[in-house]
């Protein structure tokens, strides 16, 4: 890398949807008439057929806007970057619907009249950092649930302020840990560049602490005292979903398994489990400060390796970057890490549920790797557990038992060889289901793989093993490199110097991320976008679009996925970590300025 | 967990429709074999029959509809399993990528129409080698599993036996079964021996295996004796399963076995087959090229004017080509009589192409405004062209059917005194000797520059108006020629190139060596296939130079004619260097009257660190320069580090050859192979043998120099230009709404080549555009713009990826596979 890439101010899409009767709409919009534009000789593909555009308007910033029956196309003749040359605005993220009736330009604002409403569109210039702060503020305001950040339901479409207070995710721990990593790097970057006492540094530290403590709380909230990690937890007054295994903490120091379909399936309804290990006060304040007691707290079990992998990475960087003057936090991390690692080792490389059986998706044992599902999982899970052991050695400062198991897994069970087989087994597994292994892939493990390899390669000191793990990381190229996501690319580049990194494409990714994570969908049926029919029959786009013209997704999605219908729920707002994790990782590690 | 280790019994009949017999006999053989297979199905409830090749099914459908209905029912019952997904079991090295697409398209759509399903398993159990792009080609044809047999373990022990993943350069994988025994075991002893071997392998590999049984080659299929013997064994052994390749793959894909991954081609078995019988190779390339251009212009014309596209005729023509690509035909190892049929079949396809293209081009050119006021006033031809000093320029429209721009000399009958383009800019031209022995004896040759998928109008005048003329930079003498790109000098004693200078890089390629002298080799010890011989190196010596003559020396091009002789044979080579050209063309005509010889044209570059690259179907491949005879497509390249430490290379393009070798720093194109027809390990009892490549052969190769490493994209573009030349229409004068220069489709990436522009087979009016990435670049975004097709879209391509776009009349575009999305409807 020659030096950090200089990200620039760039135009961002700000949109407001209004009913047609709104007083805010200038009356000129309703009387706007323009000649049908002739775009037949336009030199680039357009989202609608050139003959479909029937009206146009030019805003003061020089952008020319064209209306068609599939939304609005903006052409910026002065755009420095090709990705801003042609921009597409479609329902439901940017328009109430795609039937444009008229356009009207008022200074830098474009007004759009559609069949069912109007839109006010303005391209405002922001820095990437300003965007990160906007997104963070939205997440804190609308998504944060006692520090956990995944997504929230809105009672009114598009109105972020109507987010309900409850709502959980299976992967609250995983998403919150990723968010926490971003905030830790945010803090560390500010500390390095602005000094430890700068207000921006202090506020970033508070955010990083809050997120990391939330993760540690999930690692301690069960009170089982054996390192068991909860997926998430609910306050006593939050509704209980019939989804997964929930345990309610009781006054007698136990927790009882609640009546859900999953609990019935496993025969665990009413089962009691130890819950008397105290939750550290610093962590419990997340709910105690809101007036909740431990009794009545319901935590979710059957925790997966996804959760644990992100928790280990969060602990690793919280330990390195947050604990300088915070012995209490350091101690909490060391203890939580030790407990969890002991649990895994003591249970034969498995996370055990209250019924004495392993959880569904947290298994790293050789026996599992020889089962039909575990055979394909083994290549990633082997990396995970080796990473856990490396992080534990790093955090505890001890080798002993951890090293003994690390060497055993490599020397006896060849856990260093298994990761090299990832794509071969994955392709085989995909083939068994009639899919096209090159494209109809499972993207759900991308972030897990990135974090597992990141932690493992970074902490491994043996050169030969390091190289082997680097080679194994490249077996994930098929999924990781099908999109441009600095959240994957930066960690991979950190530990794998020859990892491909197209900085211009990454800059476009930052520039084209939205300023809001409202889950409003977009129209993918476009004149310039072929629908790709895959071997197994599913559909993808033929080219990867920029994030602002794609549905709002978290990591671990197929960003080439094609939908005939507009997807996205106007009543859901998503976490910002997709952007903030990538941005602050890039800043802290010197990829971008 | 324990994986199954069954032996899947695959009842089949290997059917060569042409080999030591002609097609009529092959058809009879198919009818007999299918009858026999249906009888076995009726006699034995568990028996399952597997059969490839859509052509055979179509024969039966046409000649015995009643039997065909029986087959339809058997397929429906899952007891007769069509496999292969191709028209025949094609040779898998010589057909172009587009030919593979057509093999798959027409066959899979046939199977879909007749049986309601496409084939799941690719199947080439007898084909002699398998190109490295085949996994992607198969997958694009709807199949992700493959059965093959050659080369054997003895021929190439490094290829996994049994099951493995085969991956093409783009990353596509197909699960592949390499038959370790034979495709047609029959008789108790053979079955016993094979069962024993396969059981051992199943244990060792930890997965099931397939046993292919049934009398083959000339058809036959499983006998009652064999079926009953296997039934008898099955009573004792639970691991025997009457099965099909489809069922086998269904089982093994569920096993948890880390299979080997093979990432290159599967060679070598019959190394002589890529040069034997040049006739069929030449016909194949010419027909592929002509059908491509004809479909392009049929599509454009049908979009442009009120014209019914000739899709059905093209399908018929392509099926003829597909049939001739059967491995024993295209590899030149059938009996000599078979090649009369081959020539006629290709002739049919070429006639379809030529008629259709000519009609389409005339229709398009008629839309162009070439009207000149006053041109219709005179009443005689002489007056029209020389009307009292009014020299009416004659309009000529030159068409480029490629997706890359073309600059090339084009020839028009009759001489000219001036040539202009559509903007009245002078164009370089010269008058050259025509082939006619009467009239003016001259043609006009001018340098045309035509946009991709487009045309350009040029104006030719009979009288000189004294205007400015375009100037040539060519120089030529009795033994040298030079343009802006290169200088070439020849030895007047040997005809060898003694100086070959790349003027852009300053690299001199000869340095005391002589390049390009045709070399004769002895080839008597092996058979037509060259079984067990993988290197041809029994050199007799160079052909002797008989004469050297400078035929053309200024204007558009210089031509030096060299005539070489050997015994009773000669080879005439016209070295043609055109103004501005980067390729030195060598137009060859050979009259060969020898026995057991090979002719190669070698280029020894010297230097070190050789990298040998060949074009393969829809791709390219780097091979070790170890002297083995290798199949190739339109170009081969050798790049070396020269004495000054510079990387530089020489590529050889060709218009109809498929075989080459590279021995360290010597690159050779094999141009003739002269062995007995269909000589299969025989002891050659006395006869009046016919030899392949006896008589007259015409072919061209081209020499292209480059600095640095080879650019497969640049070479692929040049090779395509070398193969598919511009078409000239003598347009006449007419009014029209089209401009005098146009490009109908623009594709903005230099590393992409279009291989098909046609109408969809479903008659919907949708247009199909197929292209592939030619340079191995990991990511390429292309844009395709066409007002004619009402489309403008982007697409991302990965390295070596093939893409097929279906462009609907409303401009909606689908990114589909070779089956055009028809199978997904």
C-alpha cells in the first residue's frame, strides 16, 4: 500500500417523501411541462429505455434529471467519477412510486410528482466521516436497544422516530460486536490524531465502551457461571417471541426454559438451569439503570459460533485499545474470555446447552466435522476455534492449556489443513443441493470467515502456519470478492498483504452508501441491468450496482441478488455498522484518510 | 459416517455413426441398437439404458416414429437415459467455443422438446482429448457433471481415475467421472475383471464407481447374456446397481469425500488427429466463420428492415456442422469415402450461410443513401461512368461482422484511379492482378477501416481527378518488405526469414537463425491417430526454395511469392505485408504427393524462459514447451527473453489449422499430415492406399510480433480479424435513410469478443448476443449499446467467462446460458 487513500467530499442523496397535498410542494411541480428529451445518442446505458424518458429538469448544481415510468434518472455532466455520471432514483427509497408525472427544479432541489405522492430530492455534499456520524446518530437514536444494535421496527413507515423500543435478533451479539469493533477503532483513531481528552475522543470512547460492555453482558447474563454466552436478552416487559430457546431468570437463582416451539422440540420446557452467578455490576447497569432487576430477564440460548467469533474479536481489540486506564474492563474481558474458552475445551470443543447437548451451530469437535453438515462447516469452524485459542492466549497472556489444545487441534486433527479445503467442500455441498457453486453460494459466513482469519493470522507467529492460513483465506475469494466491501477487504489486506484491494472501487462504496439505513427498497428491473438466470434457477444481477441503488442489507448477503419486486420494509431501520465498521477500520489501520 | 461404495452398472452402446463406415451404415446401426435396447428394457425390469447424441434420436424419429414413441415412454419411465446434451460425441479440441454452444443448444432443446427434460450429464467416452474450457462450456449447456475416458491411465497417469472435480480457467467446476476401464465391457471374463478392479477402486477412493457395459463402436449394446450374468451377480452382491450416470452422480454428490481437483486440459490420446485430413479441419473453420458472419447480418438486417430471419435454416446448417464434429470425422480418422459426405454437408451449411448473408447485406446496403444526382440519366454503362467528364464514383459498402474494429485491404473487381471514403477523404489503394484472364486483368485493392458490427461506404472512380492521394509507407524489394510495424528479409537461397524486426520494440527475432522454412518430417511408424506417439520429431529436412518473386510492391500491400519443393510436391507461400498491418500474412498453396510425411513451419526464436500459449475454445492455455504435439485454435504464441533481456514474442495465427508444437524456444505450426486414412493399429496389408492431405491444400497463417508478454485479448482480436474478413457489397446507386457509415452495436471492452449474434430459437424475436472475456482479467465491466436492438446495458465478467445475453424486443435483457433461457420458461 502506497499510503492512505484520500476520501473526498461527495454528493449524497437526501430525500423526503410527501403526500401530494403537502403544503411544502411548490405548485410549479404540478404545472411543469417539458419537451420529451432525446437520449438516443447518450453514450452510456440508462436505467430506462432512452425512448421512455418524457420529462426533464436541471438543478442549479448542473445535474439534469429525467423522468420515466420507472423513476428518475440523474445525469451529472460534471461528475468527476464515472459512478456519479448516471444515478437512478426509484421507489420506494427515493420515490413514493415509479410513475413519474412531472419534474421541477428549484435551486439544488428536484421535486418529483408521482402517481401517489411527491419527492423532494437534494444532492448534498458530505465527507465520509460526516456520513459515519449521521449513521451512528441514527442507530443510537432508533436502533439501539440497551446497547444492542441490529434493527428496529417502525410504527409509521419511513418515520425513524417511531421506532419501537423492543425487538430482538438471533444475532444481536454478533452485530453488536461488529458495531463495537468499529467504535473501538473510532476511539483509537481519534485518540491517536486528536489526543485522549479531545471531546470527540471522549464521546467515541463512551460509544466503544457501551458497545463492548453490551457484548460482555451477553457473555455473562445467563448466570450459569460456566462461560455460556447468550444470543440476546429481553427485559421483563418486552414481548416474548416464539422463536428459539429462552430462559427466564427467577428469584431462586435459576433460570427456567420458557414454552416455545423450539423448547418443546428439544423437550426443555420448564427445565431449570443454574443462574446464580452474579452479573458484574458494570455490565448489568445496561438494564439496571433502566429500572430492571435481574429477576425476569429472559436471555436467549442455543447460541451459535457466529456470536462467539465476533465476541472474541471484540474482546481482542477492546483489550488492546480500550483498557489502557480501565483495569476493571480489562479484568472483565480476561475473565469472560477465560470462562468461555474453558467452557469450549471442557465440553470437547462444543458450546453446551442446559440440556447437556451441544447448541445447534457452535461445534468445533472432530466428530461434528465428520457429520454431513459438519463436513462442509469444518473448514471455517477449524479456523474459528484456532482463532479463539490465539485470542485467549493473547488476552490472558498465558500459553499453557490454550497452547496445548491449539497444538493438539493442529497436530492431531489437522485443523490447519481443513481450512484449505473450504471451497472444494463448499462447492461439493452446493452441488449436492443442485446449485451453481460459483454463484448460488451461501454468503452468510463471510464476516465470520473474515474475522476468524483476521484474528488467527494476525496472532499466529509461526511463518509457515501464517502462510498456510493466508492461502486458506484465499479460498473465500469466490464470495468475498464478488462484492466490493471494505469491511471484508481491509481486514483481509491487513493479514494478507497481496490481497487485492481496488481503492477506487472502495471509494465508490463509501461514496454510494446511503445516509440512512431505512430499509426502503429499490427497483431492480432496469433497462441497463440484465437479469441473470443461474444454473439452479435463482436470479442475480448481471453487474454489481452501487449500494445506494441496492436494497439495504447487512454484511453476509449476496449483493448480486436480483428481485423482480421491490424489496425492503419501510417500517424497519437497520444498524449502521455496515458502514461504520468499514470506515473506522479503514481509518485506524491507515487505509483511508 | 460411511460412504456408499456401489458399482453402478451402466448399460450402453458406443455408437460411432461414421468411422470405418459411412453415415448410412451408422444410421442402420443406430436403429438396430435402439431396437435391441428397447427389447432388453422389455425383458428385464431392472435394466436401464444410457445413450447420448441427439442426432441419433432425430434419425430414429424420422425413420421409425413408432420406435421413437417407445423411447419417449422409456425416457419418461426413467429407464432410458439420454446423456451428453450434444448432437454427437464431438471432438473436444477442434470445434470453436461457439460450436460447443451450438452442440449444446440444439441438442438440449431437442431433448427438452421431445422428452420434456434436458440432459444432466456431459458424455464423451471416446473423444480423444478434452479442452480446458469444457467445464464452463458444459455448465453453460445446463450440465454440471461429466463422463470421459481418454486419455487412459497409461497415456497420462497424472489425471485422476474415477471421480474428480474438473475446473476450467474461469473457475467453473463439473464433477467428472474418468472411466478407468472401458466404455463397452462385455463377456463374462471382461465383466469379472472390471468388477474386481472397480470394487478395489471404490474401496480405495471411498465412493461408488461406474461399470460401462454393452457391445460398442458399431453399436450393439448390452446382450441378454451380459444382463443375465450381471443379474446373477447382483443376487450375491448388494453393491451392484443397474443404473445411469445421472443416478450415479445423484448418489456420489451426497458423499463426503474430498475429491481431487484438476485444473487444466485432459490430454493426450491421439496427437495426430489435430493435423490429419486437413480437408475436414478447413471445412470446419470456414463454415464456423461463415455461419457466424451470416447470423450477424441476418440479425441486423431483420431488425433493420421488414425481413423474416432465417433462424430455422441456420439451425439446420449448424446441425450439419455439429454432426461433422463427431470425433472420428473431425479428427480425420474415418475412411476416405466418408469425407465426400463431409465435404457435401459442410457445403450445404456454407451455402446457407453465404446465401443468407448476401441477401442480408444487400438489404442493408439498399437502406444506405448512395444516390448521386444525374446517375440515372445516361443510358449505357460506359456513359454512366464516364459521362462527358462526369465520372460517377461507384459506391462500395464494406461490412465488418466483428465486435472489434477492422482495418484491412479489401478487393473490388476492376481497377480504379481514385478511392474516397464517405467523407470524401482519399483512401489508400492499388490496382492488383485479378484472377481473371480477360478484361482489365486488374482489381482494386483499398485499405478499408470499418467500425465494429458496422459498415462503411467507399467511392471508387475510374478516372483520376488529380486530387490528393493517400500515401503508402510500404517498402519492398526482391527479398525484403517493410511497413511501419516490421521489416522482413529473406534468404534468397533457402527462403528462410533472415531478418524479422519489430519496429515498435526494436527487437530482432532472427539473430543468425532462419525462420519459417517449411520442414518435412517422417511419420510412418504410427497410425492415423498417432497412437502412443505424442511428439513428432523425425526430421527429414527443410523444403528447398525453388523461386522467389516480388509480386506486388507498393500501394496497399507488398507480396513476395516463395515456392518451395520437396520430392514431387510443392508449397507456394505468398508473404503479404499490408500498409499499417501488424500481421504478416502467409498465404499458402500446397500440392502434396508424398506418403507418411508431416510438414511444419518452425520459428526458433532463441533466447530463454519460453512461455507457450495457445488459443483453445473460448479461451487460452499456457502449456509447457516440451515438444508434444498440441491441439490449438486460431493462434499460438511463444514469448521469450531475448539476448538483451527483453521479453518479446511471436504469434502464429491461422485460418484452418489445429495442431502445433513448441520445443523450448521453437514454435511450429503443423500444416500438413500425410498418413493412410483410418489406419488403426493395422499391419497395412497391401492396397492402393489413400493418404490424408494428398492433393491440393490452401491455408493461411500469419506472423505477429509483440513486446512484453503475450496479450491473449490482442491475439484473439487479431486472430478473429485474420479469420473473418470484411464483406464487400457493390452497392449501386439508391436513395435510402441510412448514413454511409454506421456501427450497430458498441461494446466498450477490448478484452471481450462476441462469438454469436442471432435470433433466439424460440421464435420470440429476442436477440441472443454471446461473448467471452479474452484476457484472463479478474473483473471487467462491459457496456453494450445498440439502438438497433433497443438495448443499453452493463455486465460484469470474470476472467475467461462466457456470457450469453437474451435481448427481448422490449429492450429487457436476460443474462442466460447457451440454452437462451428457453429451458427456464
